[in-house]
């Protein structure tokens, strides 16, 4: 049996017309000889009647605190509704289909409600239905505990559902259908001339996603990388090939990548950040005290610059006041700069190319954008800017590195 997992995101199951397109994609897979497992998200974004955010506000309207277990029960409904609607749409086309909750599909999680971890997948029931000739439609973003409580997997959880099912069923591909053509050189909503990247290795895709490109959820990407599950990110509304994420060997064999091509670049971003700057004074033990006071409270920090007498780093903006409080209690004077955004240029073989930093600084200068901080790894250079400058910073980097000429 050749299995393909096809995931349709919130913006892809929203209207009847889009669902009909999804049905066409499923039929195509059947015509190609695949047994499809379909994973669906809740329909639409905030404001839509069955969107996850709408369900959450329904509970919060009455009470500010909702039992986490019951909040998960409520939040899981959006995807369940989608499975029933999608299974019906398939039946209308004469296909056999069956709708399953995450639990019925065999996704077993711990009981960390709201952000549950998948412990294992029991794929036997799905396999049985596939062998009987059903298209199996699974509710994304959810699982069930050993005790039978419904859990949710956190934001972007449907991507994770699709990838773990792909791994457990040894699917040939996991297709992520979305509202863009694939993984692009930048978010096309910000850079209209962004180009589609036809093929990425797991390592490359993981880095782009880690730096903020939300086209695939980072947890899903980690699972795909770990289990070597080939992913295809594609558009629901056109027939392009999209982006394939797999081993380099496959990309080279199909002529998607080869020697002599330009090193790949993409610009990713993460908004909603705060920069924390603290003078550390003369005493060397202050360094440890500053960082361990945050570690003890479970606060993760990023883009860390440490100098002999001061340090700067980045936290989520929503945690900034808590961070300030903790550090002030520990005796430090704290400056918070917010809201900020981290804009990153991800490029492979970048470390071997001199002058990348100079080009980055030049791009920012030409656009009059202040750089608050920078950081780098061998494949990434990131710079922190004010959030108001974020879009212009992304556009400036895309232009400077001529990413519109990638393909
Ligand atoms: P879905 O509802 O299908 O899961 P998401 O909104 O989670 O869709 O992800 C798709 C969005 O990711 C696109 O609409 C696009 O704005 C954004 N995005 C960010 N970076 C990139 C990138 N490098 N390439 C493509 N899309 C990107
Ligand atoms: Mg998504």
C-alpha cells in the first residue's frame, strides 16, 4: 500500500469551494495509486464560527479561568467538525470515507493539556480502514491520554498530526496544503516577489522554520527531520509542485538541486520580542546570578550577547515585565526595548562567503533601519530591529541578496 498523508490547514477547509478543491487533491492522490489519509484543521481564523480562537473566546466569555482539561475538550471540537464536513464532501463525490478523532486515529499523548506531547501512535485502525478502501479523515491538533481524556497539541498542532501519522504509517509523502505556493525565499505576504524554493533538505528546512517561517510548524518539522518523512508543501489553489523537503540524494537525482547552483537563502522573521539589556558591573559572579535567576523561573532567552560588563538578550514580549521583575529582584538595573522583531537571513554555505555581514549592514543602512543587536550561526545571521521596521528590514534583505533571482 502506498500511503500519502494530506494535511489541509485552517485556510484550506474554510469555504465549500476550498473544500471542493481539497477533494480534487484527494482524488488526484487516489488516481496516482495512493491511499490517502487526510488531516484537517479547524475551519478558518478568529471570527469564523468553528475556528479554534472562536471556541476559546466562547469559554472565556463566561469565565476568565477554564479547567485546562475542559478547555482542550472544547478546543478539539473545531477539528472534529472539519472531519465530518470533509468526510461528507468526499462521500458526495462517491468516495468511501470515515472521520476519526485524533484519539480514534491512535494518537496517544501525555496529559499536559494545551500542549500535550505525543507518546506514541497506534496506526492499526487507520491501516484497517485504508485496506477496506476508505479515505480516512483525521482531526488534527489532538490526541488522547491513556485514561481517555482528549488533549490538544498546541499551536500548529495539525502539522504535527500529519507528520507523526506519516512516520507511523511509513507514508511516501506528507503533503501540507496551504495558502502559499510552497516554502518561499520570504513570506510572500511581506515580499510579493519572493520565489518558491523547489527543494530543501531536512536540515535547511528546519533552520528556516526555526527562524520563524511559520509555513510548517517547528515541532512538526523536527519530527519530519528525525524520522526522515518526506514533506511536500503545496498550494491548494494551483497545481504547482510546491516545495519538497527530503534527503539531498533525492533532490539531486531529480535535478532539483545540484552542484553549481547558488547557495540557498531565505529571510525569516519572528515578531513580538523584547530586548533586555543589563549592566553587570565588576563582579564576575553577577553573570551567573543574572542568567540563573531567569533559568530558575523557566524563562528561555535567545540572541544572547555577553560582554565583560554587560549583556543583552531577547525574550518573548509577553514575558518582558516578568523578566524585568525577576532581574530587578536580583539587584540589576534593567532596560527593556520592545516591541522588537528578529529578522534572519538563512543561507547555506554562508560561512564560506565573506562579506555577508557587510551586505546586511549596508541593506539596513540604506533603508534607515536601526540594528539593535545581531547574532549568527554558520547558516544564519539574525538582526534585531524595532517591530515597526520589520517588514522593511525583510524587504531590504531580500533585495540586497537578490533572492528574487534565486531560481
Ligand atoms: P495553515 O492554516 O495552512 O497552516 P499558516 O498560516 O500556518 O497556514 O502558514 C502559511 C503562511 O505562512 C502563509 O500564508 C505565509 O504568510 C506564511 N509564511 C511565513 N514565511 C513563509 C515562507 N518563507 N514561505 C511561505 N510562507 C511563509
Ligand atoms: Mg499552520
